[in-house]
């Protein structure tokens, strides 16, 4: 009678696949037994016990790289190692929960890209007469501001939100969104830019300021990304921004980084 069992039998008894056993061999978790006269490896009871132990730890979430040290440790070190692994698993669970929550937020739109107070701010727009496209434009702008100037995001949002209480500001911004459908050389853009600048000059507290942009070495690049967003779809917006900034500068308002005209 041949001593030991084949790798296939060991796999069946331990509830794993032959491929898994070979994978454990490659990681040095189980010593490869000697071959019999027929060239087959034969697994004894000690090998099977080790295989079951490895399979159990792996099934519990212990990384393969840590299993050998845990199995070969004394009782105190074994217990401490399991506590460490448990903490790792807890951290992974927390991360998975956070990812799941983000998926739930994404299911509701772009909520994962903006904090709750910004989403609440956007919810005000439809009641003020802004279109769905307007809300999308503002949402995209806020996402970019938060990414490019995170330290100034809350102040910037508060300034814009304050403007929603000013009917004239609301009317002007709505006209700005409509201007995106005009030709870039439409004379109405010059008039709108002047009106927008005049209203900001009369109500400087309405002028949104990107706090922290001037302190960045790449502030000009960040500012250009913000002001030129949507220019490929609505080139008239770029000209409107340039003209409005020009009016403000001529009136002595310091704009950190003027939008390039080329």
C-alpha cells in the first residue's frame, strides 16, 4: 500500500483546488513532499494539516505573505499577529464601505464630487429660473474650483450663494449663460460684459474671489483652466470673461490672473 495521498486527494480533502496547493508551494507555505517511485508527490497527515491551516487563514483574509510567520509563531505572537490582521481587515471593510457610499452618492448625480452643502446650494437654482443646463454649468465649475483651489472653495461658494439673493445678479448670470449661444463677435457681449462689470463695481461684495490662487506658483494655469472651461462648446463665454475682466481692471479692481485673449 502506498503511503500518503496524491495532490488531487489532498485538494479534495482540504476543500481547495490543485492549482491552489501549487500556489501555496510557490509561496513556501507548504513544503513539497517527496515523490514516490511512480513520480507522484505523496502528502502525509502533517502536510494535510498544514494545508488546512493555510487554507483557513487565507480564507479568513490573512495575506499569504503573512501566513507562514503566523503559523510558525509561538502562542503569544500568533495571537498578536491575528489581532494585527483583524485590524487590517477592519480598515479594508471601512474602505469598502466608503466606496459603497460613494457609489450611492454617484447614483444621485455628481454628489460624490461635491460636499453636501454645495449640492444643497445647487438645489436652489431651478427655483430661481435657471435651466438644467445652467445647473450643470455651475456644478462643473464648482467641481473644478474645489479641485484647483480647494482652500478657497467654501468662501467662493458663499460669495456666489450670496449673489442668489440679488435679483439683478441672478438676471445677469442667466443672461451670461444664454450668451454662450451667441457668436463671439456679437455686440451684445460687449454690452453684457459692461453691465456685469458695473454691477460688480457697485456691489463689490458680489464679486467671487478665489482665495489662495495668487499664492500659487501655477496660479495662472489654474485660473486659465477655470475661466476657459466650456470655451470649446461656447466660445462666446471666453470673450465675455475677457471683456468683463478688462472693465474691472480699468476700474482698479485687481484680478489675480487675467484670462488670455489669444
